[in-house]
C-alpha cells in the first residue's frame, strides 16, 4: 500500500531541467502538485502488502518517502545542477477508500467539497484542506514559535509575507535549500542563500491530513492550486460547478479565474491570453484544477471498476482512464 501511494505522490513532482529558475515568483522552480486516486477495491499495480488498507499513517509515510526520494535526487544532481536545491512543490492528495475521503496537503493548494442541503436545495462549500501559506496569521505564528530566536523568520516584503523573505509556503516537497545547510551555499544563486548559517530546517514536509466519511449528499470535490483561489472564493467555485454541466467544469473554473485576473488588471480577457508564457506569471499565478464528481459507489464504499467522473484542466497532461489524474505541470492556462 505504501509503495503504491508513493508512486502516486511522485506524480505531484516532476522537475524539468529548463524550469529551475523560471517557474515561480517565489523560488527557482516551484510547482503546484495535485493528485487524485480512486481505490477501485481491487489490487492495483505498485501496491505492496505492507498494509492492507488506507490510513493517515500510510499517507504520512508516503509523503516522507517522497521527500527523502527527492532529497536523494538533489544530492546526486547538486554537482551538475545546483539550482535544483531551490526546486519545490506543493502537493495536494485525495484518496477515497471504503467510502472515506482522505485529503493531505503541503503548501497552499486547496480541496473544497460541494455538499447539498436537502432542505434548501443549496450546495454549500466546505473546505477540506489546511493551507501552509504565511499570509495566514496562524501559519506565521507557528513558524515564529518554532524559531523563537529568529526575528526574521517571516518577513513582510513588497506587502507580501514570506519565509525568510523568500517563499510564501511553510511546508513543501523539495526546497531543500531551506531544509539542509549543505545546499544553502555556493554555487546556489545568491538570492536563495541565507546570510546566516542554516542551523535547523525552516520548511517542513509534514502534510496536514484530514479524514472525511462521505455522505449521500456530497456532490463533488474541487482540487485546485492557489492560482484559482486567489480569484474565486470557495462558494463561488462550488456555485460554478453546481450550476453548469459536469463536462468542462475544470476548464470553466480556470477561465472564470483568468477573467477575474484580467479585470483586476483592468484589461480584457482576450488581451490577457495573448501575453507570452513566462510574462503571464506577472499577471496571474499558474492554475491547475481537478473536479471529482462523487457517485453512490464512492460514498457507500462499494467497488467500482469505472471510477469517478473527473474534470481536469492543467498543462496538457494526458490521463489514463480510471486510475490516475496527475496535474503537476505549471500552467498558465494559455489554451483556455
């Protein structure tokens, strides 16, 4: 079970050699990782017999092993590609097993459930994931309590809170330059190197994990990177999915967010789409969305070879039906 989940987690994080210094305003190679997996109740390739059921412990160990695997990769590539030490990824995972939904998160991606209210017919938004962005006061307080001797652990820079003035998230896969002292030195770019020696890890790879027993009135779950939530509230996103056909739900959410981004810049959506890749990052963050529609088999825990209905938008990722929907490539939704 653990090794199988590790394989799924790896889909969250696929660094590319030409993206170490261009994919993010925060770090040298930040990627937002979203992962969806539906347990069909059968044996899945890659699963071992370590544990026969899904659990919080299995997910936590898979995150830990994924982090250790990437650290090993950084160690091997450091002499040739030292900027890989500044590559990192948020990682949001959803697993349904036996009618239970597990949601695990590192960083500031978000999972939101749409739940129908029988009495009114409304579909309410319920946030399932906890975020680790230092724009949130409780996250800043957590870091400050962990580093009481460092008055600069969180810095307000250009009106944005950042860890050490560098990065907005406090937890991630990778970003080892803020976890291991041996990678916070030359030849890493000077903009990533700390002035003082790194005495202990600043960032963490320990995910926040929540467990939810699915109910018959649970309609769908939206998994999305922070680029969507910068422009849409939880309820706005749920309303868009609920009030339109299932087909194209993820694309519709991305397009709505891009229109909001254009409006904030007082420009037309059509003009925003014309801006070249890379420059677009100054106008909006990358946006990746997965919408999972829940059916009675998922809620009851019954096995289903077919799997859930999915709506995915992000970065030209090809999906194999009924098994995995990885959306790890940073996207500017240029094809929307």
